């Protein structure tokens, strides 16, 4: 069964691709700019005996997504598990946020989910089987000062996930979201030490999560056995939100 992971060249996406590969899925690795990292991930997957391929596409651009799915179908077949993971931040206080930073984050985080899900859903519906797993964020549930664009995109992903879950439940397709908390990747690596310290104080478990923590939750939703779970939001956050 083929899984597509968007934004799989680094961080959480990379860990998801490895976890799915380790557990018997074929893996299409999408990346935008990090071609060397995507190639080396693919080589690692192939060395594990996984059928894997790397595919460049900027998933914030619909034409790229159309090309991505055409290329994947031609070389690896139809996508059964779609993991919408690609995402960016462009943080700033609302008063100072440039419209282009608002738009870039909505395009990369939210519009990409719409483009990829729409591109994947026809084959899933035909097969009467599919798994859509969207990587949201705890800030999509709670909001966050300095992240109005990012929080809006992640809250949008949650509403999108629940709508897709309702539309396709009768066709064997589940749609679920994961809301990671504070995970150790390049995205959080750029935060100032005082910001990191403040976030750490809000985590009952008392440490950052790893990309693998998120990947395990993705594997749970991806499995055939999870067929009675849809429209859910699972926080992987060390107890940060508990809502
Ligand atoms: P990251 O380390 O910055 O990696 C981001 C990945 O997304 C890269 O592989 C990048 O690919 C890809 N990407 C970005 N824009 C893309 C586009 N337009 N088209 C295709 N790929 C694109 O981030 P991360 O921490 O792993 O985050 C992964 C997901 O988890 C994101 O949706 C993020 O919002 C979410 N999340 C992260 C945290 C956290 O604490 N880290 C918390 C909550 C949610 P290239 O390098 O090839 O451009």
C-alpha cells in the first residue's frame, strides 16, 4: 500500500516516512527544495527493502500538486495513505504581519491540504479505501501570540479534516489530524532560548517531543485496524493542551 508524505525531506515528515516504510508501506517522499536530503532518505528506505521514490513539488502550488500525483501514479501507483505534513512558519505580531507572510503560510499549510486531498481522493473513493492524516498543531486549538497566520492555517486544517471525514466516511476513507506540541526539528530550532524556556514550562512531561513521537501517531491512523476512527484530532504534546 502506497503512502505519500508531503514535506518528507526533513524533520517530522522524514520520521513519518521512515516509520511507515519500517511498517510495510511503500513510500513516496515529497520535498520542495531539499533534494539531497530527500534522495538520501529514499536511499535509506530502499536499503531497508522499502519501495520508495522522491518527488519534487511545491505543494502550495496546485499545478505542482497535479504534476506530483501524475508522476507518483506513473511510477508507484495510486496513493492509499496521504500524510499532509509540509508546513512553514512566518511568525510576527499581527500588527507587523505582512500580507505576503499571511498568504505564504496559508498556501503552504492549508491550501496544500486541499490540493493534495482533492488529488488523492478520487482513487481512494474508487478503491473504497483511504487514510488521510493531516499534521495540524496545538496552536490550531489554542492560538498563539505571534502566530496568527500559522494558528489560522492549523485551525483550518482541523475543520478541513472533520469535513473530509464526514464526506468520505461511507467510502472506507478516514481523515484524522495530529496536533503536535513542541517537537525538536529545524522549525523549532530557530526559536530564541528564552522562548523555548517559556514553552518548556507549559509541558507537563517536561521535555520536547521527537519527530518519532509524531510518526508513531501517524502509523496508528494509517493502519487498516484504525478503520473505525475518523474526524479526530490527536494531540502529541507531552500534555501541553489536554482539551
Ligand atoms: P521542518 O523541519 O521545517 O520541515 C518542513 C518540511 O516541509 C521540509 O521537509 C520542507 O521541505 C517541507 N515543505 C515546506 N514547504 C513545502 C512546500 N511548499 N512544498 C513541499 N514541501 C514543503 O518542519 P517540521 O517541524 O518537521 O514540521 C512538519 C509539520 O509539523 C509542519 O506542518 C508543522 O507545521 C508541523 N508541526 C511542527 C511542530 C514542531 O514543533 N516542530 C509543532 C506542531 C506542528 P524542503 O526542505 O524540501 O523545502
